[in-house]
């Protein structure tokens, strides 16, 4: 199958499952809430590290930062 057919088929399956879903009788316990908060903190940390690395590379690309040697950290 080509990618277009796979994409159309997966979209159709997703829409069918969303339209035929029944309401769930569930709750979020404190452990789940803590896990969600931990995941949000991890995402924030990962994004900030990625932006820092990207910013340093961008400064090096435009020549405004100094290149680090093997002994520099």
C-alpha cells in the first residue's frame, strides 16, 4: 500500500472509533495526577535544554559565539 492509502485508512479508523466511543466511568487518582505533573516538568526540561543547544549552535553559525575546545565545558 502506498502512504496515501494507509493515511486514509488510519484516518477512517480513527474517526469511526471516535464516533462510536461510549462514555467511560473512570477517575484520576492522585498517582495519575502526580505522573501528569512529572511528565509536564520533563517536557519543560527537555524543551529548555533543546532550545539552549539550538541557541548555542545558532550563535556559532553566525559567528557571535566562541568555539569550545576539547577541554572546555
